[in-house]
């Protein structure tokens, strides 16, 4: 009976400790400029990776961020 309690306790400790610690919590800053973002966006549009609508929406978002 005590063995079962110990196994259950160890199982619960393992489950609850999975979320404690570990994992990468670093924040990486972007060093891109508005010009670089617009250039990359233009390239994606010209290569057919995104649609005209996606291009316009993303362009508006970029311009808003740098206002």
C-alpha cells in the first residue's frame, strides 16, 4: 500500500515539475529597419509567395509600426 502511495506521489511530482524551469525565455530584439522589411515584403510579393492583398496588409502594418 505504501509503495503505491510513493509511486503516485513521484508521478505527481514529476507531472507538476515539468512546467517549472527549463525552456528558453530569452527575448530576441529585431534589428531590421523599415526599409529592409519593405524590401523583403516586396521581394516576397514579386516572387509570388504572397498575394497582392497580403502585400498591402503587411505593408500597412509595417508603416504603422514605424510611425
